[in-house]
């Protein structure tokens, strides 16, 4: 790369707002996309306190930012400072992508688009299927809206905090005509077997890398496919247990890559070709597995 062609007076600024932000993979992801697409832009991380959100959003607009990503804990509060919000993001109730318009930033949710693409490329077909969704936070909200949009026959919600699962079920039922239920973690082992199970909790990452939200691994018998939104470690205990029972197992890496590509597509009003998307994914999975994000494989964990 010739630095003079990429960073000069025409360079367009992009970035991500969160707190903390140091752990974010998005700067690596988005700068890789910018480079692969040959676009003269730069993407930088911003740590922003909740109390400064309005000033930050307005300031970044004033500075000419073309697009932003928003991560934990600002995905909901940022909605107060936008000129408008895309319908799907409104349904999910969270925004992770801002696009510059004449009147301010417009909000989108690309987590749901990344998950949709991951289902598609990994051949997880939820149409007409019984699904179980573990978790009721931001990622689970995206997954629940997607399951409803893709025509799942049934969605069973499981979450540590029962009220949050009930609230998510109520919200989804306002536009989804399929069957829904809320059960506890204790009930899941005796409940009617789902075809597809999604872990949308943070259990299995960070400090709890040896943990799974599913304590009895026999649960996975006769389940067709399982999806874990987590991508560090590459293979969580949840996926490792499911693999032993012959389930199709998919981690959150494709979701992560394709939510980033979807943000780029929204900012630039273009469609990134499948070939380029694969090149981006290959470059980043190499970075990941070489330890760029201190990624560890499950069998390396003692
Ligand atoms: P939230 O904080 O919104 O939700 C966390 C969820 O995990 C809640 O349902 C919470 O339950 C549950 N949970 C947390 N700790 C425990 C525990 N010890 N036992 C049982 N349940 C627990 O987080 P997000 O939804 O934003 O993120 C969840 C995961 O998804 C993270 O690992 C994140 O990295 C990942 N993610 C991946 C993406 C990708 O592109 N692959 C995109 C977005 C997120 P409770 O309601 O009871 O607190």
C-alpha cells in the first residue's frame, strides 16, 4: 500500500464508539475492508462515556464522519441522538451502525444482517423449524427478530433473568405469529427437542471460557444445528459439547465479519461481492487464529 494514496486531504473518517473500546475488533475489520475495497478512508476507535454520548455523536457529525459503529453499552442510548432509524433496527430496539445523512446520522442494525448471512452461508435453514434461543440481551434481540423474519415455526426463550425473556417474547409476539414459549434453564433438558439452538449469551467467553449455558451435554442429542454468537474462543464449550453429538456447529465469527461488511455496504451504498467478502474473511481468520486477538482453541485450554 502506498500511504500517500490512502491518507491525505481526501481521506474520509469512520469510527466506533463504545466503552470500553480497547478490545474491539472493528478497527482491524473495517480498516481491512477499506483497504480491500481500495477506499481512501480511515476507521478509529473512540471511548465515550454515557454522559457524553450526545456531544460525541453531534461532534463526530460536525467533524464530517461518514459512518460510525456503536458498541456496548451505547447501542440503545444512541437512538436518542439520531435523525431517523431504519425499520429493522427499530424492531430489534438497538443500533450498531450510523450513516451520515443531510439531517444527522441515521441508525441501522447490522448484527441481524451478519447473523442472517452467517445462517445462509453455513446452511442453517430456520424456516418451519423449532428453535431455542438462549439469552435475552442485545444479541438475542437480533436473533429473535431474525428467527421471526425467516419464518421459524417456534421460538423458545431461555434466559437467566426470566423477566427479560418474558419481555423479549412479548415484544416478538407483537409482530410474529409463530408459537413462542419461555422456559427456565432447568426445564430445557425435558422440554420438547428443538431443531436449532442459538447461544446468544456471553457464557463461554472471557473468564468463563470453560463454561456452557447448557450444563448437561446430553441435551444436544437429536438436535440438528447449534449456533454460538461467541467467536473467542473459536470453539466454545457449548459448541464442543454439541459437536460430540453430531450437531452442525457454527461460531459467531462469520456473523462478526458480515455485520462489518454490511456496515460498509450501508455507508457506501454498494454491495460487496462474495469473492471480496471471502478474501476479507480469510485475511481476518488468519489474523485471529494466529493469535491477533489472543484467540484460543478450546483444546488448548487447560
Ligand atoms: P448483553 O449484555 O446484552 O446480554 C448478555 C446475555 O448473557 C443476557 O441474556 C444475560 O442474561 C446472559 N448472561 C450473562 N452472563 C450469564 C451467566 N453467567 N449465566 C447465564 N446467562 C448469562 O450482551 P450482548 O447480547 O450484546 O452480547 C452477548 C454475546 O454476544 C457476547 O459474547 C458478545 O460478544 C456476542 N456478540 C457477538 C456478535 C457477533 O457478531 N458474533 C455481535 C454481538 C454480540 P441476563 O439477562 O440474566 O443478564
